[in-house]
C-alpha cells in the first residue's frame, strides 16, 4: 500500500491555541506537572508507520485499523484552520514478509510504529524498527480484546473505507494515532524518543478530554491531559 501524506498542524513547539472552538474539557488542573522530555531528534514531520494484517485471515481487521488511522488524521485536519505541519502515514502488512516491512519502515525513518491490535507484539519488534517508538494497539484493548465499533463510529469509519466488512481494531487504531500526535504536541518534538516520553503523559493528567480538539484546547490552557477517546479510559 502506498505511503499516504497529509498536511496537518500538530503544534510542535508553542501551543498557540487562542480562539480554539473545541469543547472545554470536563476536568481541569491549575497546577500542571512538569513535562518529561527526551533530547529532540525529530525533523518536523511526524511519520507514523503501521503494521496491520492486510492479507490472510485477519485482513478485514487490518483494513478496519487502516481506516481508523485515516479517520483520526481527518479529524485532526478538521480541527485546524491553517495546516502547516506534515504528518505521514506509512501502511505496511504485518501478515506478509515482516522482516521486509520492518526494514522498509526503518529505512524511511518513521518516528513511531503502531502494531496490530489483534495479535501479540513479536519479541524482535523493538529491535527491528530502528529508532522509532513502538506501540502495540493491544494496549488500548479493554480486557485484551479489541472493541467492536459502535454504530456511530462505524458510520464514520465507513466514510474512510466504504467497503469495510469488519470493525475490530479500528477504535484502537484511531486512538493510537491521536495519542501519538498528542505526544508530539506535549514534548514539542516528533522524534521516537520524545514520543516514547510523551505517550504516558497523554493519559495521566487531570483534564479529561475525549477528542483531539478538546485535548489540544486543554494543552493550550497549560493543563495536563487524560485522553479518553473511542476506547475509553486506559488504566
């Protein structure tokens, strides 16, 4: 599947959010915690690789996960008035030649890799994707089983891929992409080490936010955030 590039504001650096029209988060914090950061290593483009099964027995779930990430990117675009910062999505098949997929993502210098929500993360995955952060979408699955999307989310998902015949893993993929982009905002950098450092801070703060727009608004108000997206609260 070819690389898809969309231009998106991810607000790396200063959070200039005055005038944002997103809903105010339900819970606020007036004493934000210090942000844990790593040495900046990004290049200004948030490049996210995906490893989802696009062939074989789990191909329907793979297609749903691809659609989930594409929908998340579209939602990020919809919240921003002046797109300036690129995000790249690079989809690769986890059910094919996995060694070749690893090598391709590493060669492209992706910053973070999202692994399939329906299968266990291979033991060699971390050492195979270069300097990229690596996240198993199974971490988003409540009880270890990917959610079946509800009716409202399924309708939205099919605007990204009208041919979908399954939704398993789509919610996890959606939340994974949003979390990665928020981690880049929090740390002000798109490098893999920064995304690793920022990831826990997306879900451990005081301001509960349910969408990209709500979370970015809260960050602009210097609040710490607790993103609870399509999959709900993560423990």
